C-alpha cells in the first residue's frame, strides 16, 4: 500500500473537528453493538489508513456497518474518490444521511440500507468497525469475509484479545496515540484462510459510556485493535 501523491495533508485536529459534527445513533441497539468511536480514535484510524498506508485519498472506499457515518464521512473529508456507507439499521442510515447534509458531504457519500451480504462489486478500501462478537460470537467474521471479497485493502477494528490494563494506561498516557501490538493468532489464521494477510495491528483506546442497563460503570475504557489487512501476493 503506497501513499499516493497529494496536494495537501489535512491536519488531524481539523479531521477531529470535522468528525465532532457527526451525530451518533440516538437509540443504539445492544444486539448490533452500536458503540460510537470517539472523534480522536476515529481520526487516528482514518489518519493511519490515509497517510501511513495510502488507503483513502483518491480511492473508492466502502464503510461496512457504517452506523451514522463517522468513518465514511471522514474518508470523504480526507479526499476519497468515492465513498459508500452500508448498514442494516434504518435509523443509522437516516442519521448518516442527515449528517452528510449537515457537513456538506451529501454528494460525496452514498448510503445503502441493507445487510452486508447484499454488497457486491469492487472497492479499493474497506473501513469497518464491526460488532466485536460480545453479543453474538464471531459476528465480526462475516464482515472480514465480505471486506476481503470486495477490496484488496482493509482497515478493521476488533476487540483486543485480553483486558490489558497496562496497555490501556499506555494509550491514556500517550494521548490516544496508536500502539503497535501483536495480532490475535485466531484472527490472523482466519484472515489468512480468506486470502488476506495482516500487515500491522495498532491498539487504540475506546471509551464506552453507560448506554445499556447491564452497564455498571459510568464509563468503561478498553483497548481495541485496528487490523491493517492486504491481499496475499
């Protein structure tokens, strides 16, 4: 994944400010694990995808499980050639469409309300924040299968395999900067079986506010892993 020539690199702070305008889901569904990425974490993911791995600027980008459009709109803001956001949830797509209008991106992102199984075609890059499988085990595998079916470059978020308090502390003390970590052996094997290869894994912070009845804390901090995936040569 080479970084393409570009006229201007957008400042990460400007990207975060842009993402702060994207409204979250008003009624998140626990079964769909609809947790919103913070502006900082979403910006870090997008920045890595765009400027470290050359996966956004001038590219055809697909956001699988787009929610209210934070990653899709961020990709458009950074200069993607085209962006499609897909989600099965009607409310999420409605809010995403409203968000695109509010931030002046109505003509730059297409929204599709459907199950990801219905998606076909070819894209350069997939961005995705799939369900981690907390409510439905292995829920993220379906997203990986589809991502590697339609694109050669995938940036996918997954639950860190353990509760690593030291890693969480490092992420907090580092102001949310990504930390290179080892891939989960099971995910690496699964991705390999799909014809992909893990090029890098970055730990990122995720702060989950009290959203559902089973949440016992006002705020829960965890580490999540961004998998940078390419096709095997």
